[in-house]
C-alpha cells in the first residue's frame, strides 16, 4: 500500500486533500494511472459511508440545507464529508460560492471535511471526479458524505449514479411546475424537500409533488415530501429521519439491493467509458491538425478517420 | 453506392425516413455497422445545409418559433428539414408533442421534412442520432435544417456540437436570471431570442442579456438579441437576418473557421467514443451478472473489473 493510501485510511486531512487533487487532475486527462492505482488500493476499504445527494435549482437553499444537515449529523456524533460541485459557468460561480461561505464555519471541526469540485470536466468528467472523491472520503472514515450539486445539466443524472439517497430540493415561487416536470427529476428523487416552507405556495408545491408521485405505478419506494426551513433548522430532524428510512429500504429489501446492483453496473460503465475516452483522445491527438485540415478540404470525413483509428487500436 | 444512399441523395422521403430509423436504432446499440456504412457513403454529399439549433426552457415557445421559421425560409424558396428532439421524461412528453402539432401543417409541403427523435439514448446517444439525422437531411438536399431541443440536460451542449447557429430562446416571467445564468448558456448561444416579447418584462430580459454579453471579453462574435412574438410572426425577418449574419461570420472570418475546425474535432471525438462504447459494452455484458454478484460480495471492485476489460479490447 502506498503512503498516500495509508494517510487516507488514517483520515489524514492533507493526504485526503492531495488525493482529491489527483482525481481532479485525472478528469483533465492527465495523471490517469496514479489516480487508478490509488482507487484500486482504497476501494476495498470503502462501503461504510452513506452518500446523500442534494440537488435543486439555483436559489433553492441547498447550501444552507447542507450546512444544517452537517450540524444535525454532528450532534449524532457522525463524521461528515461534503463535496460541493460547482457549475461550470463563470457567471454563476460567484454567487454560489458566497452561499457556501456559511458552511465553512464547520471547517474548524476535525470530523468535518468540505471540498469544492469544479464541474468543468469533459465527457464523464463530473461524475468521475465526484465519485472518486466520495470514495476517498468514505475510505478516510466519514460516516456521511453529502454531495451538493446544482440541478443543471448532466450533474443531476450523475448524482443518481453516485448518491445512496438523492434529495431533490424544491422551493415555492421558482416556476414550480417546471421544477417538478423537469425531465427525469421524478426518477432521481428518493426524498423531496420543499425548502423555504414559510413562503407562500410551499403547501401547493408539496401537494403537487405528491400528486405527481401518485402517478408512479409499481414503485417500491415512494419518495416522501418533507417541508423544511433551512434558515432556522425547521424540518431538519424529519429530513434526517426520512433519509434513514430510505437507507433501511436500500439495505433490507430486494428492490433496494437491485438498485445497488444497478449502481454498480453504471459505476463499471462510467469507469470503462472514462478509460476509453483517454485512449481515444490519445489516438486522435496524434495527427489531429493535419486530419482536420483534410476534412476542411473535403479530402476525408470523420467516419473514415474513426475507421482508421479503430483499426489501429 | 447502396440503394438507400441513392434514395437519400434523390430526396426520397421514404428512404430518408428509413435511414433515420436506422440511426435511431444505432443509438440503442444495435445495427451499428449498417448505420456506419450509410454515413460513410452519404458524408461526402453533405455540407450544403445550414443547421440552426433552437433551444430554451419548456414553455418558451420554441415549437411556434420553429413553425414560423419554416414559413419564413419557405417564402425564400429554401428546402427545410426539422429535427424535434423530445426530452426523456414521460411526464413532459405529452404537452410538448401537442405544441408541435401546429408544425405539422407544413407536412403537406414536399420540400419540408419534419421528424421527431427520442432523447432516450444512452451515453452519447442524443448527439449521435441527431447529428446523423442532420447529415441525412443535408445529403437529401435540404438547405436549412432546424434542430429543436428542450434546454435541459446534456442536449444543450450537444446542440452546440451539431448546429452551425444556435438560437437560445428566452421568455419573460420564467425566472429570467436563472435562464440566463444557467451554466454554459452564454457559451452556446450565437443568437438570443426573447420570445413572447409582448409580455411584461421582455425588455428587461433583453437588457439583462445584453448586459451579461458585455461581460464577454475578446469575443469575435457578439450574439445579437432579437425580440420576437412567434405567435404572430413579429421579429421573424430580423431573426432570419441575424442567422444569416452569423452564417457569414462563420464562413468569412478566421474565428469562424476555427469554430468549424473545433466542431470537426468534436465530431471525430464523439464518433470515436461511441464506437469504443459499443465494444466496451459488449465486453462488459458478457459476464455481467456474475461480476456484479462478486462486487456485492466484495470479492472484486469496479476498478479491477475495468482493468480486465480494457486488457481484452
């Protein structure tokens, strides 16, 4: 076992930070083998942590909710890791980072580890970097890992592949039907949180969400809808209790175990894909600029080029 | 040349429909080689059509706008193909299809071809099926191809890779800052359309979008902001004229040609990736259920399995 792996298993903060940086670089297509060696070493030491995904529109109060969840789990004596996935746009970064400053009050607590990850990765980038960071935190002895991600783009679907329990945060007055109707949102939520529940329309959002859930036939797990006011902590104990119920469902029922199997399946698929991407990029990179020039001059086309590359693998 | 390729080049509607179905099946991981042979044959006959992407939130009026764009281009005597990409959620399908019914009034016009594509494809699925359909329509002699896609998930980023001119449709009263701030939206738009411009707040959306655009430094192309009322056709001639300006930019400037090169690059990358994915899925599928069982029993892990598969490619 490498020195770095040992450090992770001992919960060494600098070791954890260094390992996560290696993973981040990996998604930028460098340092692949170092990252892989590390993952192979630590993977057998994972499986203890429960991974909670928090996703929702910008402005739904995810960071405050995460902050209060950390507090709640700490009172239960649990060790907590947080991965905050930043969206890629340079325009939204600022506001979201400001929201997250509050969370930093936990950074003096040695049993809380908070890390922001950029979401700028290429194909499969977000999901791999995040998944690997969660494995590092798991191996380092955290009991709970919270992944907070803005509900835009691919990150929503990725979080379902990584998190054990996905909480989708809704909020009154943000174009509610659109939030709920958004492609796939019903499929990814294990728990719905209607946050800012002191605002007008909160009951309506909760009611409409429940009505939508009634349309789901043959569901083994009906996602509960929890009303919270993250600002003052209202509803947080109930949220934690619903997350616990979902954990029991996943461990104790056949349907839950099937879901775990599906996630293992997609973990292999994603990993396989990211390895293939690296290989494909290498092969294409070798003679790229000449080939692009030939395509512009219509001497060749992408299909012919790909045929040639595949033959050389 | 195959009989099917000849039919496509002659603009035969049934041949086109059949070819697109082959591409759709391809994204479901079957029939790969038939699809590839066809693409290799028709690719050299493409490059005439200008591909316009229309993306935006549900309810922004994309379908009505597309309908009016078809009308506009038809008065100029241009042949038009439309690809309507449906989002995957079973909850939103109905409403969106209803919106699109109006568009079908053009289906009696032999120079207009409209096709809906499902977006249920797996990794890389949306972008490949759509790209290939656009190539088929291009080869069949269409002058303009409009790709309409809901601005959720990966489809937004995919459209940038496929369309020559991307129009992002905004609308007053849909949580405007969020629409504009959404990760990456500034990067993908070539033209901003503020639709339903007779509604309160349209000027505000336009102003804020322009203000946001002012923040872009060193841009070779500053996306224009066009106000439209798709319902009655207001602003449509200006929209078409801005699309034309963008086309000129792409053809006549070094910056435009660089963008075309980048798109050729990502076309090769995507194609290469989808070919590798097919092979990897085959290898993983062979002994999948036993391997998942072993993972559940902690006898192995995804990293070890992927290593093994990669060795066998």
